[in-house]
């Protein structure tokens, strides 16, 4: 049986993998794949994804 901590760790790993895949795609393709009926529009998702990527760039440590 999986413990609570193991389940949380596995869920976190799934979320991280999903974001890695999403971030490897162009914004428009990532938004298209994320779109579900009744949810935010593709255009709204594009804006959200672009904003999240911008925040990651701003907070990423310098490689130098």
C-alpha cells in the first residue's frame, strides 16, 4: 500500500513532468493541448502559459 507521503511525491513528479512537456512545446501548441471544453479559451491559456514562462525566466538563477 502506498503511504500518503509516497502518493504526494508521485503526484508532484507527475505535475513536474507535465509542466516539463508543456514547456517544451510552443505556447500555442501547449495551450491547444491544455484546452478542455468549458474551461479557459485557447487564447486565455496562451496568455497564462506565456506569463508563467516569463516568471520562470525572471526567477531562474543565472547560468554564469
